[in-house]
């Protein structure tokens, strides 16, 4: 398979070519997990895959408890199906706890304090009807005698979620809220074995990101290569040669037709975040501008037929949204107007495009 064909197939798998998904839960379940450290970014990741949807409608959909934000892998926040939260935290999230003792030493914490924080959060959330703002959670810890200064408060909130006690719910205004995970999850799915869990994770990753490499999958999940290969074996995937590189894909998706188009994607979209090797989508020089300083902060991208051609930034005003564009190669900006108009419509604002 040539790289261009593999890239076209990726677009289809990433739900950018065929918009067959109809709900927020459909999109999230298809991916298995969507990077969601930046809330505005993941909301537009959903919006671009649900054409015609609005920001308020997507936020409302995240309140139905079918999806939830937590730290299931890589030590960062993802949006995942609520039913899968427990087993994902047990399978991949738990890997982030291996170095927690050294982090406690740095922050001046210990296991006793961390466990007390969990007890205080459980009591406060129960008393508040199961949901509290971030400041409310930190207030409960402070009232319980725990110092939450510096990074201590954030770490304790992370630890409680990593231990499956809490999770992040939709914002209250501009403020993050937390819930008791067991209260938020309407029904819990539990794989019958660790092997089944690995296979399910591989199935979801490769159907939404394939063709991709073992290292891509291992990097996305934070699994070791051995576990990654075990998951691939259990998922019934097929190997494909992409210009000499071994990649894997779901066999039922290999016949997807060619996908072409123009997209205005958020910086933390799975289009970029879902891979260790991003050379199919951008050159080394382009990647240096997508992630300036290699600091982990991804800029929003303009994508043509699967290749990054530019960056875009938006400025929200009371009467319009202004978009400024930085070209990384020559292209006709008018070709992206429908995509940018789609973003403006999602916000419910007129669009102003500032030509580079």
C-alpha cells in the first residue's frame, strides 16, 4: 500500500471522510478514547465529526453520562465511554501510579494523606449530591486539614480519579466539576480477562486510527510493546506494508473508498495526537511549527487530503469569531472556507477570516 492510500484510509478511520456517526457517544465509542486535556479542543473534535451540531448541543450531550473525562492512559485526560472507565483505568491508567511515591516525595505528600483526600472527596461529593466544582473539591480538602497549595491539590484530584473514585464532569460555567465515578456510570462493562481488554483496546484504536504501527498503538495507550502486540493478536487485525513499514488495520475497513477533503482541526485532535510517527501527515519542518519548541502544545491545523498545510487561530468576539491563518505551504484559502464556516456555525457566530 502506498502512503497516499494509507493516509486516505486513515481519514476514513478517523471519521473525517464518512460522517456516519450521529451522537457524541457514537464518536467517542468509535475512538475508544479521545485526547481531552483541552476541553475546547475535544468539543470541536466532536463537532467536526458531527456536521451541523452546535457547541451547546454537544455540551448537553456530554451531560447524559454516556461519556466521561478522566485519566485512562498516558497521564493525560481523555474523553471515553463511561461504561469503559473502570477497566481502562485498571488496564492502562494504573501504569501512571508506578512512580507516584517519588511524586509524593516532591510534593510533600504520603499515602496516608492521599487516602485521607479520597475519603474527604467521597464525603463532600456525596453530601453535595454527587457533583462539585474544582474549587469546591479543593475547599473540602482544605477543611479536612490538607494543604492544597502549589501542585498538591491538582495531584490529589488526579490521584482520586486515577483510583476510580472520581471523574471530570462537564464544566459549570467556566469551572471544571468532579463527580463520583460510580454514580456517573449508568452501567459498567467488565472484560472477562486482561487479554480481552487488550484486544478491545486494539480493536478500537486501529479501527479509528489505522493503518498504524505497533509503536503508534503502544504510544497511544502507554502499554509496553509486548502488551501492544498481544492486543493486536487478539483483535484479529491484518498487517499491511505501507512503503516498507509494517502497519496494522481492521480488515473490514480496508475496502473504504478514497477520502479527500479540507478540514480545520483543533490542535489536540486524534489526527495528530493518535500517532507516534506523524510523518504521513506533516514534514519535520511543519511539525516543528505545529508543536513549537516540542512543548506538547499542538496548534490547530488546516488539513488538505490528510496533509497539514497550515495553522489557524481563533479569536472570539461578541459579534463574530475571527480566524487568522498561517500557511505552511501554498494553497487556496478559499478551499477551507466551508470548514471554517462550519466552525463558526458550531459557535453560532459569523466568521471573519484574516488572510495571511
